[in-house]
């Protein structure tokens, strides 16, 4: 049985479009009140279940978390895909960022969607949808993105934040200070603030670690201080791109040791909890089916295993998958439903296998995220 592709009333794709409509004073999906300035805070790696479990360390955020303030990310639950969904309002089948790493068929390679942008991959065309910041500019609304300075000139920033003016802050508190300065200098506009610290701590130590909890406490403190100064027509939403779960090293599955699982597979893309396997172009239909059935037999008890066509038909990448995007999706998808992670033993790096907190698949820990309202958006 495949996972439900719609588990909550709202999703990440509804957030920025609703903010843009509220800036124009129009009705919107999230029923946000009209405002002059809208701020969306994106906390990388803050799952709803993790926030609930650490509620004593988040006295500002946790009391606002309810069933009604929980929304869904989109598959795959990974930063590259989810942030593109947030900033375009489109699903991966349209914007084209269908995984952490994906097939670039034109250059016969797999590329990392966060860090792999080079001369062969143009962020303006590879990410295929206009951003909400570009739409805001067309409507005469100024947009700003606030994050660490190291992301200012990255290809990923060009792909998903184009149309905004980038401003930076070294720490969580610094970024909120920059947001306040920006809001004070403009008559109104759309702001996006990025917090990567929880995701970084979670990958390195796990979301149950003291380091993750400390980052949550820093976030909660910064939000409490910032929101106390919000003006009457300033609204703020806090959400995430995905949650995560901790995967023990003993739960790593090294699939490259079984030749029947990789026979004819040219590229392994995706990520450890959401593999996307691409066959050699000349692999026959019978061979593709045989390898797919082998994966189902070996891993079907702990993962959803299905073909590209079945994933598209089931809406995994959204209701529409454009023809140009189809080849980027793996011929076989393996999405973990238990607390496991898959690594190709022929090429797995030691550093990658040391990652504790992981995400990418359909579990509630990964896909259920908060949508918390502050200021004018709280009423």
C-alpha cells in the first residue's frame, strides 16, 4: 500500500502564494489577513513531531503547534526539492528539483542540487518555475532573502531565491536583527529568513542530541524577541522544509553487495532514504522489470519500491510532471518506510555514512512540519 500523497489540509506549496495574496489584500488559501509586510521563516529540519517532543525547550513555538498548525512537505522530503516548492508554489514535477541529487541526462551525470551547480547546469533554466519573488517584483512588491553569507552567490540560491535581494546574518539572532532592520527601512514587502542550524545539528548528531536541542532553544529565543516587536500590519509565518528521524549505523543497508539489485543500473541518485535508480539507456523492459521485482522482494517489507511510471501516476511528484522533468526521476524509487538508510557499498563515502539525522521519505517524522502564525497572521 502506497503512502497518501495528501496527509494534511495544507502543504508547503500554499505558504508563499498565500503571503503574496495577503500583501495584495486578496483572499488566500491560508486565510491570512491583509498586511503590509510578510515574513516567512524557514527552519531547515524542524519536524512537527520533533518540536512536540522537545516542547519544554521551545516555550514560544511549541504551544502554537496543533493539528491545525501542522502541514505537509512534499516528496521527496529534502531541502532542494522542498525549498523550491516553497519559493515557487509548485510541486517538484513542475519546478524540476526532484531530489537531493538527480540525473542530468544531457551531461550523463548525477548532480547535487544544493552544491553541484556549474557551467553545465544553469539555475535559471534547470529550476523551471518563476519564483514568488519574481512574481512579487512584477506586482511592484520588494522581496528580500536573509540567510548565511556563504549562500549568497550559490547556484541553488539563484535557482530558488531569484527575484529577491539577498541579505545576510551569521547567527540566528543576527538574521532576525537583519529582518527587523529591513522591515524598518521599507514601506512593505515580502521577506524570507533561512535557519539551517537545526538541520546541520541533526545531520551531525541527530535530532535527539543536545546540539539539536540547543539550536532549537536559540531559535525559540530569537523568535520570542523578534515577534514581541511586530507592528500591527506585519505578519510572520514559521515553517520548515522537512523533519527528520535518527538512523542508527546498524540500520544502514549496503545494497551494492547484491549484484541482482544493481545489474544494469548506471546511476544512483536521490538520497539514503529516497533512492532513485537509473538504468543504462539500452536496458530492456524485461530487465528493468526483473530488477524492480528483485528490489520489491528484498526490500519491500521496509520500503516502498515502485517504478517511475507508478510514482508519477500515484502523484508522488505532484499532480503534474512535465515532460522535461520525467527523465530526472529514477527508473526505480526506493523510499524507506522504516528507520533505515540505503548506501551503495561500491561508492558510499565514510562521511556520508556518519550522518545520524536523515530524511527524504514519507514518514510523518519527515513529512509533517509546523506552520506557526505570528503578528497580524496570528489573528
